[in-house]
């Protein structure tokens, strides 16, 4: 048969799609942040920050700022959740 084994990157992006789909369906902030962190690990460690997924790195940074940066910031938890869900929908449309 002419079926080829998918590349690692294709598999990683498919898994990111699965996680993005879960993000859209979930309403628990903690779970959304956990799923986003899992996506970030794939983007950072496995795919080496591809340009088209750089936004996912930014979302991880925003979550870290919510957790550890007590200085004034121009976003809150609801803003970050909204952006995460929006980016998950954009990723699924690619």
C-alpha cells in the first residue's frame, strides 16, 4: 500500500489539535491552563518554537505572569482564558 508513516511533526501537531479541542470544550480554568501548558511543552521541547505556533508560547508566558507576577499587568485570568480559547479555535482551523 502507498500509506506513509506520518512525520513526528505531523503527529505532534495532531496531538496539539486534540488538546486544543479539549480546551474549547472545558470551562475549568485550572484544566485549561494545564492543557495550555502541555501544548507549550510540545511547542517548546519537541517542535523547537515554530513561527506559526509562537502565540502558544506567549500564552504560556501570560499564565506564568498570572501565577508569579504580582506587579500591575494589563490582563486578568478571564482575559487569558478568552485568548487561549480563541487561539485553540484558530489552531483547529489551520
